[in-house]
C-alpha cells in the first residue's frame, strides 16, 4: 500500500492502529487525521444558553472551538511522538468524523483507511460507530483495529 490514512483520536486503540499502519502497510505516504466533531463545538441548545447567559453565542462557540483546536494539537503531538520522526502529514479537520475521514481519503487518493474501533455504548449500538460508518461507505479498504481484549 502506498497511501495510508490513519484516523487518530489519541485513544489506546488509535495508538495501536497507527503503529500497525506503519508496520503492516509500510506506507510511502502516511496521513494522520484527527477530527474535531462539529457537534462538540456548538452549544447544545442556543435557547437554553440564552436563558442563563446573556453573552454572544458565536463568541462562546469560538472559544469552545479554540479549546478543541488546542486539544487537537495535543492529540497530534502524541501521534508525532509515536511516529518518532517518520515522515507523515499530521493534521486535523472539523466536521462529522466519518464524513471527514471519507472525504479526506478521497481527496488524498488513499489506498486504505486505518481506524481504531471502540467497545460499543448503547447509543453506538443503535447508530453505529464511526469505524462502522467509514467501513460501510468507503470506496477503499478499511483496516479496523480492535481494542486490546487482554486489558482488564
């Protein structure tokens, strides 16, 4: 495989996915992507916040976005530390995680997407996880790394 996109959120499973992507696929081009979920930036209910806070909602959302950007930089620094100087484009985007992963994979002409899977919450069981949505809709192969079941 020459072009590999790794969806990276800093979790143990994402770390495992990044390490396996490098070992198994030996990419000529490696892309490491963190997605800031756009739903996490917006205040959950603009009506509710207006009752308790008289400030500018756009300013509040801008401050929330800045916090997420700083968090993204920390997550991506973790990816850089894991790669130990290996060449990679490491970046973040904002949007719906599965949509962004699929869009960037196409834009970058990736051959494979590597993504970690988490254990399912009840809501994820109903709606499907990011990894499942990516695998179902991707035009390229998706390598899903499962959590380490040996941990207790």
